[in-house]
C-alpha cells in the first residue's frame, strides 16, 4: 500500500489510485511511521523535518515553522537544533511521528508507533489518532500490543501466519468468538494456550542456581 514492494498478487488502491500504474502522486497524501526507521543521524531535527516537509511540497519556511511548533507540543523545542544522533529512542520516535504528520496526510500507516514513548506521550499520541480519525482520516495501526489495538480501533483485522483469521469491530469479534480481551480472542483463534506453561518453565530456568 505504501508502494515499496513489487511483485504482489491482487490489486491495491489507495485513495482511488491503483498503485501499480506508476503514478506516485497519492504518496503526497499518506504518512508513514515504520517499526524500525533509519533517520539521518547527522542532521538536526530542524534539518530533517524541514527536508521531509519539502519532499511533500511544503515551503521550507512553512515546514520549519510548523515542525518547531509540533516539537514544542512534545516538549522537544529545546533540542530542535540538536543532532538526531544525540536523541533517545523516545525522542527519535517523536520526530518520526511529527514527520509523518507534517503534511497533514489523509491516510496514516503506523507500525508500532508507540514504541519507546513515555506514558504521557503515549496518551497524547493515542488522543491525536482519535481526533484525526474523528475528522475523517484513515489510520492503519499495526501492533502486537493487543490492549492498545482493542481500545483505539473501530475495525480490527487479526492475522496469523500471513492469513486473516478475524475482521470486525471488537464487539463483533467478541460475539463471534468468545468473551474476554482481544488477546484472549486471538489466543482462542490461534489455539495458543501454552503461555502459562512456557512462562513457568522459563522462570524455573532463570531461577536455577
């Protein structure tokens, strides 16, 4: 869907555009936070975010102004002109989130976007996603943290071994499968019930003298 992988089966349309036509204009309307990203460490946050903004067609001064204000909301204004190489994992994640939203995309692809964030920032990002969704933005949120998926998603797709095993709202999944958390539903669908036994063995090995 991001247009990064070729040779897939079937067809993919994003915002009405068939991504196999070679027309990449739709990419101006999407934002992306990968699970593992390679940032330009020797750039400052200001240089990196301004560069990203320009890639999406934002004038340099406008991108700089907007990026600095977004950094302030994450309490990172003081390091706006610092090199990214000096940033912690959480700080780098915030820069990535800002870069994905700088151009006000219509569609967001977020792969484990809360990784490395402190508790307050997690609440902020979850609320940002909720408000953007309420304004009509489409957000693809990929995560293995089931309780977060359960709380923020209005449609959930569960995948096991590359195949879709469930698709619907959380309430629909509970009605079709079992009462309980999304994690319990996933375990029931995949037939995985050995987690306590494995954990007990793991702990016993840890405690060996």
